[in-house]
């Protein structure tokens, strides 16, 4: 016969941890994007020294890349959170079925 395998919600696929990780990474990248947008508005081509270097970085393609990576990370984080939530619901339903009277009689 086959062995019954039970997966607990806290130990299967680590979806809760992954969702938090991707959401945090996405928010950090979004914060960097906002920082670069503020820098590009605050400085101009006439700036000198470090401010000019920041302006050059802020007007390059780096902020757009950060925004795209941020959106991808946030989307993956929300998908993983949805999966975590669905696994939690399935675990509750499975526990309810196992503890029901009809299941114990069979």
C-alpha cells in the first residue's frame, strides 16, 4: 500500500517565506527607483562633482531597469502569497475532514 503523506502548511514549499522575501526585494527596488527619480528632478546637467554623477546615473536606463525588476519581484511575491493562502485554506479543509465524524466511521 501507499504511505499517506501529510504536508503541514508551515513546512511545504516555503511559500510564506518566499512571498515575504520577494515582496521585500520588490519594495527595496521600488524605493531605489523613487530615489533616482527624485535625484533626476533635483539636479541638472549644470551640477558638478558627485551631484553630476548621480544625475547621470538617474537619467540612464538604470531606474527603468530597477522599476521593471521591482514590478517582477512584487508580482512573484503576490503570486507566492496567493499560493500560501490557498495552501493554508486547503490545510484547514483537510483537518476539518479528518476530524469529522463521517471520516472516523469509515
